[in-house]
């Protein structure tokens, strides 16, 4: 059986002080390595369609190749699947 890394994607509702946001959580590394960034919160882009598109776009910008996904109907989250265990969940800074 092949091991896959999961990046969970959920929508965070707007509050009195912040608009709608998208949260990505690297569930494979979450809590394992304190030096590695395991969560990212990004603003909602209304040009994209929902959490799945936000997650795919962010992973593309991070150079993480997504090979599949699943959807959890209990907590309304997507799980993006990849075989890339090396690339961190952050955008590359252009110099």
C-alpha cells in the first residue's frame, strides 16, 4: 500500500474583524516537527470556486503536486493527497 501525505483544506467563516479565509493543515507533519510550518491561512479569493480550488492553487504555488483528493461530509473539509513529503506548505519567496 502506498503512503500519501494529506493536506486538509477548510473554509473559515467571516468574523467581525476578518473576512472569509481558507486554512490548510499538513496533517502528516502536524505536531511532529516544531520547525516545520504545518498550517497556513490565506484570504478567500472570490475569483476561485470554493475551498478545493484555493487549496489546489496554493499547493501549485508551493510546487506540491496533488494527485488526488477526498471530501469529508461530516466536517465539510477536503483532503488533498500527494506523494511529496519534502516540500513545505509555504510559498516560495521571489528574490
